[in-house]
């Protein structure tokens, strides 16, 4: 039988964007040509430039992240100091407050407020929710709460505490 003739085909040069004959002589001749060498050097220069730009962008990103983290750390420290100051300002006067073991909160005998030492919030029947010290003492119900015996509030807090646990 006879063999079929098959074309050698062409080779694509990525640097020059052309086809050349797919034989060793043509390939070598093309690669030793000035045009091909210029295209290779242009491609390498472009790659170096891209790498420098990438490195610069990565450094800027790292610097920006460091700045953000530093600001976040400063903000965290400020918040921590404010929290400690707030916690200290919410310290209880032992003469007016008594610990209610059934609810786990402190109870103020004269105004009927319950105080959660962990969160620093106050609760009363009149308000019906946990609020800050400023909100509790600024509420219009504060004056009407004086002398309140706290039985309804105590029942509510026991139910809430049982549900949470």
C-alpha cells in the first residue's frame, strides 16, 4: 500500500503572532531573526512591568490593611476603656441594693429597679425592658416606682431567667 502524504503544518509563534513552517531550519531561522528577538524582549519587559505593578499594589494593600488594623485596635482600646469606665460608674451602693438569689440580679429597695451586673442594664415593671442607667432614671415611671415591692417584676425575672437557662 501507499502512504498518504501529510502536510507538516505550521508552527505558531506567540511572540510574533505569525505562523512559520514547521521544520527545524525555518524555526531556527525565525528565532535568530531580529524581529523575533525584539518581540521577546518587549514581552519580557511587559512581564517585568506587570510584576512590579503587582508587587506595588500588594505593598499598598498590606499597608492599607495595617492602617485599618491599627485604627481598629485603637478603637477597640477606646471602647474597652469606655466600657470599664461605664462598669465602674455602675458600681452598686450596697446599702440600697440587695442581691436577689431567685433571679440572680440586684434589687433596689426604694425604686424597684433590678440590676444585672454583667451587662450593666436595669429593669423595672414600669419600663418593661432592660435599659441603661440613664434611660432607667430618666423614665417618667422612675418617680412612681419609689416604694414598689417588686413582686410582679420578681416573677417576670424568674420566668425570664428560667427560660434562658
